[in-house]
C-alpha cells in the first residue's frame, strides 16, 4: 500500500512540474516581443552595447565635471570682481575726502580720478552680479540635475547588464549539465550494446537517462529563448540609457551656449571705453555662440563597432568532435528540430509572426527561432553527408568559440546598424571588460576553434551570379589543413581589418589553413608582374580565389 502511494505521489509531482514548465515557457515566448526604439537619436546605434555605453558614460561624466570646473572658475571671477569693486570704492571715497576742500584746478584733477574709480567699481560690481545671475546659478543648477540623471541612468543600465550576465551563466551551467547527462547516456548505451545477452540490466538506467535528457534539452532550449528575451530587454535599457546620456549632453551644450551668449552680450554692453579691451575675446566667443551642437554630437565615436552578441543553442549531438552513434545523434537533433518546428507553426497559426517584424536595429523573435531551426537542420544535414545544404541570411554573422569550461559556443555578432567598416569589430570574448577594445587589435578571432564537421565541405565548384557576370565559387575539403594548396586569385580584395591581407587578380596564394567555409589563411607567393611580394600571412575570402589548375 505504501509503495503504491509513493508511486502515485511521484507521478503527480512529475505532472505538476511538467505543467509549470509548459506555462513558464509559454509566458517566456509571450514576453519576447520587438521592443520599441527611437528613430531621432544620433548616438543610440553607436553606443547601445555594454562596453560602448560605459565609454559614452565616461565621456558625458567628464564633460559634466568640466562644467563644474567652469562654474568654479566663474565663481572665483565673480568674487574677484566684487572684491575689486569694493576696494576701488574705498579708494574713491578716500580721494573724494582728500579733494573736498581743494581750490587749485590741478588738485581738482584728483576728483576726476576718483569719479573714474567710481565708474570702474560700478562696472566690476555689475559684471560680478551678471556672472552670478546669468552664468553661475544656471550652470550650477544644470550640473546638479545632470549628475543625478547620469547616476540614475548608469545604475539602471548596470543592473540590467548584471541580470544578462547572470542569465548567461545560468544558461552555460544548464548546457554543461546537459553535456554531462548526454555523455552518461552514451556510456550506458554503449555498455548495453556490448552486453547484448542481458539488455534488461541497463533498461531502467537508459530510460531514466533518456527522460532526464529530454527534460534537460527542453529546459535548455527555453532557457536560451529566455536569455534572448533578457538580452533584448537589456538592449532596450541600453538604448534608453544612451538616449538619456545624449539628452544630458545636448542640455549641457545648450546651457553652455546660452551662458556664453549672455557673457558676450554683457561684455559688449560695458561701454565703448572697454570695447577694444574685450574685442579680441568677443571674436573668440562669437565662434562658440554660433557653433551648432549637432556638429559636436556627430564627432562622438566609439572605439569599436556596436554589435549584438546573440547566444545560440549548442547541443551535445551538434558537436561532431564528440564520439556518438550516428543514429542517436540524428534522433536527438530531429527531436529538437521538431520542437522548434512546432513552435514556429504555433506562432504562424496564432498570427503572432505579423508583429514580429525585424528592423535595422535587431532581429525578430521569429527570425531567431527560425535560425535555431536552420542550425539544427544543418547539423542533421551534416549527419546525412552534407548534401543539399540550406541558406539563411544570418549564417554570415555566426561565430564558434569556446566558453570558460571549454565547451563549444555559437554566437551571432550582428551590427546594430549596418556594416561599419571604418571601425574594428569588438573582441569575441565572454567577459565584458570595462577597458575599451583597442582599435588596432588583431586578436579578434583568435578564440575561434573549429568543431569537427565531417562531410560539411566538398570539392564541388559552383557558379553564382553577381552584378556584371558570373563568379566562380570554390569550396575546399579537409586536405587543405593537412597539405599546402596553391590558389589563383580571381578578384581584387582590399583588407578591412588588421588580420586580413590584400590580394590582387592573377596572384598565386599558398593556403595554410581555413576559418569555416568563407575564409582562408595564407600568403602571396607570386605576382603576375614579378614585383615584390608581401610575405605577411592573413585571411581572405574563399570566393575570391580558385584552385590552381
């Protein structure tokens, strides 16, 4: 009786857990909507990443401190004007007393000097009052207000960045647990295959591991979707933070411009006798008063291009460097593919795809899940021999690196607003550093490590059309990494980053290695005009060369 009740309680617990998991996943998907963005800002698309936001925050904070120093300088200047006026007034009173009873016309000249001192004292007193009322008090008020705004925006953004970091660590922890469980299941399967005489010995253990792995894979898939939701929320917060910083900077520039204009007009009103003294300064102030704040805003540039690092799922079955039965590998991949396919059908049937339209700022949730589906099916295609591979527009943004524990990690590095070739790409590191990446760094791709993909490449050559004619595209097999291959350059290629080399049509290139399907590594070995050769090695596109016949 007790055994039956225990079994019943366990069954009810599993049902409740599965129901809660299903509701949690549904709520996570409902929250993954496209976040609104502003289209009238200048700096959002340049600084809406954690590293670039910190750089912008430091720039705005330094400018705010500059404003504080300006206010302190004008306070000292106003204090000097008041002190100078008070001292001149005392001297003028003394001269008036001394010349009160004089009768000589020569001695009465000192009365005129005392009156001139009165005029100078009045001028400096008025100037000190004008500095206090028109410059010091307004600038001190805006400085205090902007300090609070900068601090609030910084705290808000940093809190969301910490949430995103914690969510990434939780996702990585779940992935490592899934990898361990997959390996244990594989060991059990192999042991069961070796002892075919007693399969029931491992039946219970295999069933337990399979159930745990299915639950873990489902949780990992939805955890990745939740991570994307948090990333999108963090991006929205970053955009709002950059908008706040830009608003602070525009307000500071506007108030400084107004203060300089008031100071200029006050100098011009001091009188003709002082105009020549301040004319040179007035001309310099004229330039500052007539300047356009938008010109300065446009000059603020980040040190690296702003991109979104989107984390994708990486199943144990996708890693072809791991020993695993082809049948079980395909079954695991097909099961996850069916899960994603069912979700895509649900989104289309519920017409939720209509509001999930991608824009120039970020990809939609629908496209994110579609790419996960494409990625899993591409692995299934590799298992089948690599025939009839599909295409997705996000595939060119995919990079494969390793996380802290050495497991394979696939991310998409998508620019926030188009391709900005004037700036170097940010480093593909897992740690967000407060130091700004060097624009001259050449180690951006050193963390890439290829995962075994037998059958992924073929030696077939296909023709693809381009503007002006046909282009020959050559793909290479695994022998490139084992023995040197000489290629002939078909088209000119100009390097855009420090790890790339320049190649010209007609040159011969010795291929040393490759990076994925789209890039080769090598150096030029011959020129068509027998000119000097650059011995430096670097990467260049696969589609720009052809196997030498």
